[in-house]
């Protein structure tokens, strides 16, 4: 019988994890921690809700030891990272919070840690093998701050493990996770960036449903796993199939350099959630293998296609004929052309200054 602490308990993954842990007879109690306060409705029967105790806490500043007392397993899911285009750097927030959680875990003698990372730590490059295994080097694209932050979180976890021999440290690296009505900013950013059709590039992609990701977290929390595990359904799906599944989006074809500049312009002027460094993840493959997690007993319930459809609302142009889609695409191209002229004018003014 064990006590499990879950940070980020109010998030999309956290709520699902708490619900699954509460339903497990081998778990004595689930301690949920979140800055916003865990949601009271975890969709559990009343008999199971009593096993979940929620606390509101700031993972960077509050004393966490009293909340982690007697827990042998700590599941660190919390993340408040989201890129901002107002010049404010939020990268340190998740790093500081992770370090504080690890320090508290040392103080209470926890023996098992589960941390949520991302498959984006591998980076997106034309030379990536398909698929990437857990043995692949960690080298996120340097301009993409989210991948850089997750790589740093993994480094902190590795240091903690070195200082605590005999402990289990599990790093889960999911691909793009989503579910109906719930999409992370990463998923939204990738969809927004996909409006640009980069000449000669249409890599395979992967999508994991949030329910399957939560099941992987719970499997790791119950023990027996150690090290890094990719979290993704079997195989991958090509971009063309995704576009057919939910209705083709009008796309504008550009070269790689032009696509990067357009993405920066849209981000800078708050026209789309396309932060710097996201474009390579729409150009090059970062497909991961799930063999290691499958061997540990995890099985995805939804395929890439099913997860994508469940987490992507149907688009209005799904019923458009080819001619109408072409007209819309030309309209989008005209808007981007105007945006390019405006951007050039902005650059020239800066140069004159």
C-alpha cells in the first residue's frame, strides 16, 4: 500500500492520473498539489474521492515537505511554462519548481519519482532516424525554449538519481497529447504552424490521447520502471492523412526560410501561437518508438488517427470543394503577402533608426 503525490493535479493529465490512482486498490492515498487548487470533481465515485486529498501550493516557494511526508512516490506533472511574446522569460519557472520538488523529495526520503518530459527533447531534424528510441541523444532545437526547458528538467532528474542510488526515476516523453476539448499550447502551436506548407517537407507525425498518457503515468507510479520511456501509439501518420481526417485547411506554400520568417512575424504581432523554433517541428520528423513502454505493460487504446480526430474539432472547410478551398488559400496568401510588406516596412524603419 502506498501514498502517491501528484503535482499539477488540476491539469488535463493530472486529473486523469488522480482518478486512475484513486481507483487502484494498492494505493492508500493520493495527494494532489496544484497552484490553482485541484478540482474537487475528479469524476470518481464518492467512495474513491475520499482517497484524494488536494492542496493549493506554489511549487517554487512553499514548504513542500509537509505535503510530501510519508509518500514513497512523487509524480511531477506540473508545468506553467508557456512562451510569451511580450519579452517575459518564463523558462526558469518550471526549472525552479522541479528543483524545489526534488529537494523536498530528498527531505522526505521518497524512493520513486515520475517526471513528465516531452519527445520534443530529441529535436526535429532532417537526419533523425524514424523512429527515435530512448537511446537517441537529447538535443532539442535551441530556439524552441519548451524543448530546452524539458531537457534541463531531465538533467536535474539525472542529478537527483545520482545522489540517491537505488531510487527509481522515470522520465516519460510523450508526443503531442490531446483529447476532445483539451489541447495543450504545444498542440495549438503545431496546428497553427501547419497552415504553412513548406516546400518538399511533410514529415510523419504522432498523437497520443490524454487518457493513454495518464495510463502510462500510473504504470510508472506503481513501480518497476526506471529510466526514459517514449509515450506514443504504434507507428505514425502522414500529414496528408491528418488533413483529410478533419478537413483540409487552406495552406500557403513557402520555402523553409520564408516559413520561419512568417512564423516569427505572426508570433511577434500576436497573429498566431507560433513561438520561435516551432517551425522545424513541422518540417522534420521527431517520431518516437514505444517498444520499451509496451514491454513494460502499457498499451495504447487509441491510434494516432483516432487521438487526432478526437482532439481536433472538424473544420468548416471539411465540406468545401477543391475550387472553394483554392479560393480561400489564395485569400490567405494575399493576407500573408500584405503581412510581409508590413514586416519589411518595420525592418526598414528599424534600420533607419
